[in-house]
C-alpha cells in the first residue's frame, strides 16, 4: 500500500478505497474457506496473486460500452465479485450476474455482496437452465473445457459480446480441440498471474459447419 491517491492491480489504476474493498473481500474468503472450500487450500498463502490479481486482469479487457457481465461457475467470487468491486469505481452502471449451482457457495456470494454493498445478482442454478442473458461479457474461471464454455457463451452472449476465459499452459490444445466443433475469433493475452497461461478473448462464436 502507498500514500498515493491511486495504486495499481493487474496494471489497473484504482483508488485506495477499491484496494480496501478487495482486501475486505479477501478476508471474507479466508473466513468462509475452511467451511466450504472456496479456493484450494494450497493457494491460500498466495490468494492475492493467484485469485484476486488473476481475476482483476480480466477487467482490463472490459469493453467501454459494457452493461451486463455474466460470470459462470462463480464459485468463491472469482472473478465475478472482483469485477463488481472494480466496476463500482470505473463502470458504476455495470450489472454483474453470478451463476453458481452449489447452494453453499451461492449463499457465500450473496452474503459477500451484501457485506461489500455490491449490486450483483446471484442465480443458484446451472447455466444450462438459465434463460439467454444477452450479456456483453461472459467469464468463467476453471469451470470446463473450452468446447463446453463456447456452448455457454453462444447461448448467453449478445451478438457483439466477448467471452473472457482464463486458461492454463495447455490453452493452445484446448483451442485446437474446440475448433473441431466451433467457429470463433480469438486473441490470447499472457496471464499476469501464471507464467505460460493465457486469457482467451473470444468473439463471433458459431457452431462449425460439418461437411
């Protein structure tokens, strides 16, 4: 922490109030984690870098005209609640919707949102049962293979929307496998939290034509 009016996280300049909110969220996760395993115990000592910075870096790719961000398999609030905290300062009109089928984790998400005074909506159901959301952004972190995620994205994205999917060091293999069944445009951006990993920024998702 510094005495400056602003500090940075994942290359983003944010206020000290935003950092304080992220720290408060971190404390909530640590308090609840022993009971419902929001994050892996092995990553708890490095939760700021492995989960909060890893989530915050997605916000760098947020379109300027975004109105609805849909986070699928929201789990412990990564990246969804981190996005909501960052958006409160820079995109105050952004609606963040979290989808989490685990009822205990959904309860945590609602409690954390109330405690942090974040205007998020939490759906305790499977993404397959949710009506199409016409989202500007859809994100999912450590949820499913890319081919499956593209199915969710096609259903819930607006025509001009983007999908932001963090993937590990074998992301190129996932892309190649997904291209067997899907047509899409994508960019890969280096992860700031794990060497060799990437953020996939995906647009124009359609089922591939089968010859």
